[in-house]
C-alpha cells in the first residue's frame, strides 16, 4: 500500500511539473512577439517566464530520469509548433463580418515563423544540453550538492539558448546593438532566475528521485 502511494505521488509530481514546463514554453513563445525594455536593455518579453523552464526540466529529470526529460523537451517543441500552426490557419480563415474583421487577433497571434523557428531550435538544443549536463553532474555527485545540478546545467544551456534565439529570431532584422542587448539581457535574466529557482530542486524528496547514481 505504501509503495502504491509513493507511485501515485511520483506520477502526480511528473504530470504537474511537465504541465508547468510545457505551459511555460507556450506562454513564453507568445510573449516573445513583443520586445520590451528592462533596466535599459532590450529583451523579448518571453524572457520574463522562459527561464523557469530550465529548472522545471531539472525537476522532471529528478523525478523521472534522462529519457523522460528528453521526451518532454521534444513534446514541448511539438506543442509549440502545433500552436503556431493552428494560430496561422485561424488567422487566414474568413472572419464572421457580423462580429467584425477581427484583424487585431491576427496582428497579435498570427505567428512570425522566424521567431517560432528561433524559439523551437533554441529551446530544443539548449534543453538537451541542459539534460546532459544535469545527468553528468548526478553521475559524479549522486544526491549531494543538488543546487549544483541547477547551476551547472544552466551555466551551459543559458548562453547557448540566448545566442541561438537572438541570432535566429532577430539577426539582420534588428540593429546589431539591439540583438546583442537582447542576448545579454536574456543571459542575465535567465541566470538570475536560475539562482532564485534553486530551492525548487529540494521540493522533491529523495524517495521520489529516479536519477541517483547508477540508475539513470
């Protein structure tokens, strides 16, 4: 009975964290359509929430292991492509003129495929590298220094994610200075979020952890 209770808790944790992960990627990709300024730096607004995905992915890894982490990463990329495709189709459908042209919907939500591509490529590459860095940390240290899992993996994935997104989404379309500003702002905000989110890794107790040394 106790084992069944632990298994149910494990499944519930995995579903909850995976749901928050995918939701965060969707929200951040829609928000990325707007460029704002923060502390004098230009950033895509998706940066305000996207950094949470790195720590959420770490939690998925802790609960379910490397394979599950990779599956969630690819599912997240697929869901984002599906969202963009559905929005693109809807924006091109004939509006009900009894309601009005509703052009503002398309102006806001019709996807910029360049930004969609940048988001999906950057997210997939960076999150897979984050997964590998996390896996190697766990193999080396086991259950010790759990904060290091978050900081070490994010130290690798954050600059790669920021560089890929800034260049693919805005390179050549915005002034170079703005693209560089977006890159640095992304890095600083993501690093800050990583540090602030470190305590989340301790929310999952060891008895629910799958990725201990020798089992992943």
